[in-house]
């Protein structure tokens, strides 16, 4: 499984196209054939330079964190639906698909929002981030937070918060 459009993941999720990429992997739009819905699928990637022991430890940590994330229920947190293993042994996370422009696109197109809007975003993301921290998950895995901070302008965004280093 390489995350190419049209590929099937775990016999259930058809990859439709790339949504975005970051340091931990890529996020794909996918179709859940079993439940007839679109979802977001996160492809977790590791450096090819780590050894098998580190890889097993990372996969075990990712499994623990996925279980913790699946127990979180808050309107501001994107739901984790499933965790599957690709043909190559890598874990993939199946999440709720949040429609809207990325924050990066919004900032590039519309420029920075006013200070009051930024404060509103901070208030909206505080409670979900607190809920995530209380789940006692490892620091490296980001929680995906939904916010309605940008809906007034006719668009929506999802924010990704990272735990402090």
C-alpha cells in the first residue's frame, strides 16, 4: 500500500486523493465502502533509517495513542473511526473527514485574521486540547481539533495542535 489514488486499504477504504502532508505522514481523502461515506485516512510514515526495534516501539506507541484518541469525545475533536494495518505493516488511522480549507490556505489567501478572531480560535481549541492532555497520551502524536472559528467568513478550518515539547 503506497497511498495512491484508487488503492484499497484493508479491503474497505478506497484512497481518493491527497489532502495534505506533514512530518508524521500524509492525509488522504478516502471512501469507506462498508459504511458508504468519505473519511480522512492518515498514513503514518517513519524514516527508513530507523532500525526494526525502534520501528516496533513506534508502532506500539501509535497503537496505544490511537486507542486513547478513540475514547475521546468532544465536538472540537475529530473522531477516530478505525486503525488498520497496511500491507507493509504500517498503521493507518481512519478519521472523520472535516470539510473546509486548511488554515495554511486561509492564511495564504486571506491573510492573518484579526486579533479578536485569533483569541476566539484559542478559546475554542483550549477545551479539546485539555481533554487530549488528560487522556495521558504521548507528546508526539498531534490531536486534531475542529473549530468553527472561521465559519463567519463563509469557510471552515480544522486546526492541528501539538503537545508542548
